[in-house]
């Protein structure tokens, strides 16, 4: 046993509160270490001096006064106090959970009308024709060589 472990057990050893195995281990260490032996003797002398002191008896009203002071102290609510379930909050939370489960269940059961492969092909073909027309008009070279459009107002004034 090291001296640092010994420090935490000296008071228990002096008072006789250690287990038998710990007490034997302490005595082996004390036989080898004079510094710890002196420390144990110091604790024993302090304990003997305290035993010589008269016991102080509290007054009969001491307990009543202490309890009254404790009751007068304001009760500090912990930060987690708002988590304590109240019946209203528990009811509201359970109803909200029930509504969410019901909505989730019903939204998955509603499915759109089944699309047959023929319908899918027809809609795709309609989209393709529009895209083909757009592509051909955007890249049509003769349209770029046309003269600018003539203003109809200018032609009316000349006549």
C-alpha cells in the first residue's frame, strides 16, 4: 500500500471502521513506514483530546428552530422542474401523438390512380413533340437570315 492510499484510510483505521483485510494491510504498511506511523499517532492523540471534551447538548427547542428556519427558506426550483408531467401537458402530448400517427397512417393509404404503361408512354410522347419543335426552331438557320420585320405604320404613311 502506498502512502497516498494510506492517507484516505487513516481515520477509518484509528476509529476501527476498516474491514479486517484493510486493517491487516494498514498494519503491514505501518510496520514499514515511520512517516505514516507518526501520522496515525497524531490522529490518535487528536481523537483522545476530543474524547476528553465535554459533550455539548443542544437545547430542547433547537430542533424546532432548525425546522422552522428550513421551512422559511425559499424553495429553489430546479431547471428541470418544467419537465415534470402535468395531466394537461400529458393529455395534449398524447393527443398530438395520436393525431400524427393517424395522419401518417391515412396519408400512406391514399394512393394516386394507377398509371398504365400506355398512359405513361402517351404523356411522354406529348412532351417529346414539344421539345422537338423547340429544338428545331431554335437552331433553324434560314430564320436568322430573314430581313427585319417591317413596321406597318411606316408603310401606311407612305401611301
